[in-house]
C-alpha cells in the first residue's frame, strides 16, 4: 500500500525508532458464504499481531 504516513504508523503501532515502516499490506476478512475446500493454510496468529509490535 502506498500513500501512508510512516511516522503516524510508527506512533500508532508503537514501533521502535530503529525500524522504518516501508510497506503496508491490507488483510481482509474471509467470505464464509462461499467457502471451498483448500489445502493447508497457515494460521493467521503465526504472522499477524494485533495492537502490539513484536520482534521475532
């Protein structure tokens, strides 16, 4: 996603100063009305954190 304010994002997500927000990716909600069989899907909790900044 382009056109975002990195400093505002840094403050909103409490990102430490040594990191630079350079890219944003939007994640939508699943449409459960038309589910289809899929292969393995990595659980969202493994790569998304909410209301915090974590360093792994």
